[in-house]
């Protein structure tokens, strides 16, 4: 005698399908780019120096490649076109805010065209150790016009996911001294005249950067992650959220 199997409620059988978001540029973009062919994923990890970005990206690479995903890492000052010149220019601590901005924009544009887009066409996961958000935040803190910056970075591809590791200035300065025993001129905002004391200037500059990131988040809707938690808990959260992004394949 056949036994009728109890029917399941719709709620118990419902499958959540991640929404597929087509690739797009923030503005005018780059000419000749077929967005439909960018089948890879662009994941951005933002945050100040010593916020844990490098550690988390290293863990993500190990996890992604261990699960069969090809990866590419990009970041600030990694362009073969201008990275050396930018590094040399910064050592003099004499760059104007516009020159510094255009240097970084050139570095970004070169990597976008010759590294990021080719990797995405190949279906790889591109992990960006900072992106245009850091560049815009730095320039905004230095008084640059936001409309001008949005137009400048209109070439940028909108990432599939962005995570900002937020760490308080007080925690950052402790981490910096534990690692380097010294503060960086630019990361301390010494060009802004916030304070003659580099330690005090660092705290004020990083506080201004954090507030600017929070303002940018209201526009660009990236996710803020508590960067003062344990490395393992942050890594676990990033993997869970990125797994959802990877599941929304084209």
C-alpha cells in the first residue's frame, strides 16, 4: 500500500537566488569595453594602513584558489606606468594636492585597463587592496571638489562587492607603532597643517578619513566591517558575503 508523503510548505522549499547585477561604470567608463564579457568578479577591500587589509586579502586568495577560483591582486601604486615616479615624488613631500590626485588617478587607470579588465574577461576574481574610494576620501579631506573627483573616476568599474575595514584612529596608531615605530608623512596628513606634532596630526587625519568614508558609504552603499574584531571572525564574515557574490554568476 502506497503511503502519501506529507507535502512541504512553500517556505521550507523556497530557494533564495542571488540577484545578478550587470557590470557598469561609475560614469563615462572606458571606450570599447564590452561589459557583457566581464564574467569575473571585482572585490574591493578598503581601509587605512594597518587596518588588516593585506592579511584579509591573503586569506581570501588562499580560500578562493583552494576552491578553484583564479585570482588577481591589484592595489595602489602598482602600475608599471607611474608607480615608481609616484613613489619618488612622494618622498619629497612637496606634491600639490592636484598633482598627487592626478598621479594616483593615472596609476589607477593604467591598472584598470591593463590588469583589472583583462582578468575579469578571463573570469578571474580580482581582489583590490583599496580602490577609488580611498583615493576620493584622501582628496576630499584635502579639499578637492567632489564633482571633479566623480568625473575623474567616471572611468572606474563598479565593484561587485566593497568592504571597508573600519578601525579607530587610536587603534591604528598603536598598530602602526607596533609594526614600524614611526608614522608616515602622508598617512599622518602632515601636508594639511593639522598639527605640528605628527602623532596628533595622524589622529586628526585618520578621524577625518573615517568620517569621509562614512559619508561616501551613504552614496556608494559599501559594507562597513568592524576591523577591530579578531582576524578569524572578519575572515569568516568576508568569505560568507563573497560566497553570495560568487553564487550570482552570469
